[in-house]
């Protein structure tokens, strides 16, 4: 232990009182509360790490002006799009990888199983007290393609495999056990379920286009738990209307989906309103990460989840 | 290879032509088609292994009278209740353990995730084009108790663990990694999800009674993918009506559930009409087992799934 680290104080700024409570007290670390909007608290000029609220959109430029000592922006979300290009030079951006991965993977698994086992149909039968025993599809022997081999993709694969599915992972670059996106044209036709679980970047924008969908076999299920803009909505609507494909979408383009949008009533399409992350208890997971990062910053250790390394 | 085994012919009897096709041809094995009802085919007196249909209920006594050479009854279901005590002396009963395990585990996982993530609620919102983003519960940090540590229980545990659940297995007798049913009173209060996946036997009849349900913590979810008679329906109804517990039931007592039964409309109760097993493709899995068992019988090898050993 060097004397310098014992004397130095690291200042972090979290968006609300609940966050401060969960972070608790940490030796050598001051915790301020500010969401980046309105008047800033005393000592804001000392802030080393700024944690914006999960779904608030402050004016970053105005906030950053008051934090000349800033070295890290720690997001609570996995997606980083709104922040790209907005940080002052030299400030490191870290995302919330791992905070929502479990719940997003969980929603993908829920959507796949609910679709294959026709739970919405049985729910409608229950509402009218009808015991209609029919044979449904199931995962056994199915091949599932997960586009995105990060935390979410790995959890989906681990959860589906014991149920009899054979899971193939795809990422930007091939590695042990993971195929490259360049192989998609060959992989899509032999998979009955395709899950999109990649971040939104210029490379992935509209990756699920007419050709991607056409390469999926008849009867296949598309699952999107990533971002709506990864999918060409018009192309997907055409495949749904012809009943060649079905879909489970937690994210759409646009969001929120306007009441008159045709996706609401498209055949074999189940929608949830972007609820993949943010299940109850996410704050506990999020501020466990913030705590760890603050301690790493204070101790001069390497930060986790630095954007650019994670993708 | 001994000369005797080359000359001996083993005769098996399957319930329909589709079954015979899937079993295909096997060296030294004759395959007859008979479902145990009506007039028997020639050579029925030579049958060594009888495979009754999946959901047919023949008159076993009349069928067995015509099969004096019978040594094995191979069921296609995991449950064996209707056959207990009905076999001629010396005839071995084997069940379909493993055939439906994957799809039954899959339905349990689908039911748990659908309930926690409130998919029925979002489905109703979709029907009226409402984008209502609300925070739901999720598996992360939850403790799941699976009563039944067989194939189904093991698959449920393997599927839920990557989603952040901590799974506890319970069986009749404790073993490495498995608790004994005697420990249930201590285990129930600390688990937020309880899955029933044990066979129906005199020991398990009504095991989920008033005391069992009362030991579950407020807000907990009961999942039954085994048999309706394992649960005291009146006791469960009381817990559902007070909204202390919720339930996902694939099996009920009685079955089919009459249109005026109160379970249909009980609060926080999702029902499916006994569709845990029998997903499309189950025949392929079932007759792969029959093929293997026929070859074991022919070669004098130890049979799999002998009832009494499996439980």
C-alpha cells in the first residue's frame, strides 16, 4: 500500500439517492448525487467518474463542462449509441455489460419457448375455459443461431442446450466455437430459430435485411432482443404477412411503436415493449458494477467494460 | 459372437405402422404391429416385447393372454400408474424416461419465464396496440426448488442456472447435490419458485397439500408439470384466491378440466392442457428408445428404464 493511494480521494457521481444508498460507503471514495441536469452539487468539479441515469438523456455537453476532472463515464446500459462521439477528449466510456445480460437472455429464452410451445394460443383457450390438447413444436433437435457471442449470447446458448437445441454462435470475428458474420449466408438456411443479440453499430444497422430474412428457412422464428434498428421492419413485415416466418420482438423501429403500426397485428408476431433489461433488481446489479469500477479507478487498476474493447 | 444369439429371433410388437417404419429393420428382430385391441396378428404368441400406444388404454389382461412368451412391456410414457400391478408375473415393465423429459422440462422453463416476465400481460397489451413499458420480475437471484431429480429436474436446473437462478434439487433420498423430501419443510420457505416433477406414486399423491403450500413464501410460484393428483386442488385454489401464491399448471385434477371448474379463472394461474410431453418429433425419440431396448433384449444386455430402478 503506497501513501499516495491512501491520501488520494476519488469522486464519483451517481444519478439519485437510491443509487448512493446501494453503492454505500467506500474507503477513499466520495459519492455525489447529480443526474447531469439543473444545478450541480458542490464539489462537482472534482468528479472523476460520472454515472448517468439508466434511461435519462441529460445534455452531456452542459454536464461535462462542469466536470473538468472527469476521466470515466460509466453507463448502466449495454447499448452506448447515444453517447458515442459526445465525450470530452481523453474520457473513457464504459458500458453496463453484464448488468442486463441475464434478463435479456431470459426474455429471449422466454420468447423462443413461448412461441414454439404456443403459450399465447393456450392462454386464449384458458380465457374461454377450453381444454384443447394439441401437439406443439418444441426445441428438441432444433438448431438455434445466436448472432452475438457476448454475455447475452452465451447465456442463451447455455440455457437452450439442456432442452435439446443445438446452438450456433456468430460474432464479428470467428474464434473457437464461434462463427464469423461472413458465414451467415451459409448458416441461416439450416437454423430454425435466429436470435439477434448484437449491439447497434454502423456495421449492424439493418443487418437483418431482405436477403438475411430470405435465407431463413420457411417456418423459422426470428427473435430480436437487441435494437429495433438492426432489422428492416418492412422486409420483416412482408415475411410475416406471407406467414413464411414468425417473430418475437422486444425491440422495434420506431419505439414506442405507434398504435397504428402494422407490426402490432402481423401474423405470428409477438411483441414486448423493450423490457429485456431492467427487471426488478437491476439496480443492485448495476451499482455492484459501479462500486467495483470506482474501486478499480481509485486503486489504479484496469477498468472493466471499456467500450471499444468489449465489441 | 455366439451361435445361439445369431439364430434366435426376438419379436417385438409396436402399436401402429408409423411406429414400425420409424423402428425400421433390425437384424434378428421381427416387428409386429398390434395395439393390443381387437384381433391379434399371426405370431403374436412369439412376442417378447410389447409396446402399447402412447395414450391408448387397451385391456391389458386380454392382450397379455395372447402373448405367453412376453418378457418386457415397454411404455412410451414416463408415467406408469395405469400399468402397475397389471403385468403377468415375471414380465418386466420399462418406461419412456428420457423420451418426454426434454419437452416437459422445456414447458416448465417456458411457464416459469412466462410468469415471471409477465408475457400474458404484454400479450393482452399487444392485442390493443398498447406499448406499456413496465418493470417485471426475473429469475436473477431467485431460488428455484425442483422436486424430482430425474431427467426432467436435471434439465430444468441446467436450463435455469445460466439465467441467474440458484436451483435446489429434491428427491426421495438425499445424494450428492440432491436433498431428501424430508427436508422440504425447511427448504420451501426460502425458495421463490417450486417445480413439481416427480412421478405419481402412493407416496407422492397429494404431496402438495395445505402444509406444503403454506410453507411457500408469499409471492412464490408453483409449477406442476407432473400429475394433477400430486396437488390438493382445493388447497391451491385457496392460496390463489388470496393472491398469496401464483401457479403454472400443465396438469390438473381432474383432467380434462370441466368448463365450470374454478381453476380456469383463478387469479395468477396459467393453465396448459397436459402438453408437457408429446411435442412434434416425440415418436422419433420414443422409437429410438424402443430400437435400443429391442437390441438389448436380443443381445441379452441389461435393459434401460426398468421401473423400480428408475425411481
